[in-house]
C-alpha cells in the first residue's frame, strides 16, 4: 500500500539523527584527532618556513595550505590522504548496517520513504565532514594569523573558501563510493574493503596505468617533434579519470595564482602573457571550473547508482 504525502517526509529526521550519530561516534572522533594533529603539524612547519618571506609574498595564506617542510608534508597533502578515509568510514555501513541490525524495515514502516532515508544519510555524512572542514579551516587561518602576523586579503579569503568547497566536493566523491558499496554488499566489512581498494587504486596505481595507456595510444616518434606533446596531452586526459587528479588540478589553479594552464603548454600559447603575474580570482575559477564540476558530477552519478540499486532492493522484516 502506497503512503500518501511528500516523498521527502522524514528527511530532516534522518539527517539530524545520522549527523548526531556521526559526531558522537568513536571512529569519527578518532579521525578528528588525527586530522587536527596533522593539520597543526603541517601549519606549524609551513609558517616557520614562510616567516622569512613575510612582506615579499602577497599570498601568504595560500602558501600555508601548500607549503611543506621535511619530514612533514603540506596541509593539502594531509587532507587528500585523510578525508577519503574519513568519508569511507562514515558511509561504508550506511545501508548494510541497517540490514545487519534488522532495523531497515522498522525505519521504512514509519512515514519515511527510501528517498528520504538515503538522501538523509548522504547529506548527514557530507554535513558532518563539512563541519569538520570548516572548523579545521578556521583553525588554520587563526594559527597563520598568530604565527605570521599578516592578515589575509580579500582575494586570499575568496580563494581559500573556494579551496574549502573543492575539498568538500572531493570528499563527496568518496562518500558516494562508500554509499554505493554499502548498497551493493550486505556485509559491512566487504563494502569497507571495496571502497578502500578503489581509493588505493586511484591513489597509487592509476598514475602508472594512465602513463602506460598514453604511451600505447600515442607512441613517441623521435622524427615527429609534436608526438611528445600529443603523448603529454593523452597522459593528462587519462589522468583526469581519477578524482585525485581532478582535485589536485583544481587546487593548483585556486591556491597558486600564477598557474595559467592545467595541461601541457606550447610556447606560442604564452605570447603576450607576463610571466609571474598572478591571475585574478575569476580567471583562476574559470581555470578550475571543469575539474570542480567534474567532481560534483561524479558524486551525483555515484549517488544516482546507489539510489537506483537501493530502490530495487527488497526489504524484509
């Protein structure tokens, strides 16, 4: 019997309940401690390096995000490593956990549709990570003000906020991966291992595979001076199938105002350009826009697949 009413009935109830569970869970607190400690170490090392350039670089806040000092990597490197793991930890048992606890049929017997349940779980996990990112962002900005003593300009703040949005979009991709596997597999351990395997594949192996594919599709010809350029273009194209590459390129355009291209560049394309002159915020956003929208599109595609599969599953008491 079909229930009457809006398909969004119960969405906010699911959202706030799931968000409260995430914020109070032991695994989320563990990741919060790891991320905050890593951020503190990265910011401290970068600010110690950047103290020597105070007054010389107009984008000191952006350098805090990207500068690193051995043995600590940059703040961006820490985020790109920890955030996918945090996203997978929040969503790998979003649906199959309900099956394991035999609570799914009870939840759906209430005035809560499947649409509201799945969307509420996804938005709650995304909002939880967004809240952690915002707190981390404010902490980094505050520490940079304390250690460097130089307030950021308006364009720096705008670029930093866009960096925050791009990071949230990148996190949404791995939330979508974990949610999809939580629908596909009834075993939570299997879905967690599958999501981590996908992350490791793109983080470690896809760069090698992309290089081999580029060499196979466009072989290098020593008698053709343009073959190397075409091979580099193919390598960039294959590399962009990875969300890690899309995220790295988006941050490269947003956090480095001097970047004018995200692919191989011919000398003829730089005619009339003043090297070293930073781009405006609008031009950098246009440069990073394809990567930014691609991350959002991948997230929506993964969620749509999980949604269709979840709608077709049978729910038993």
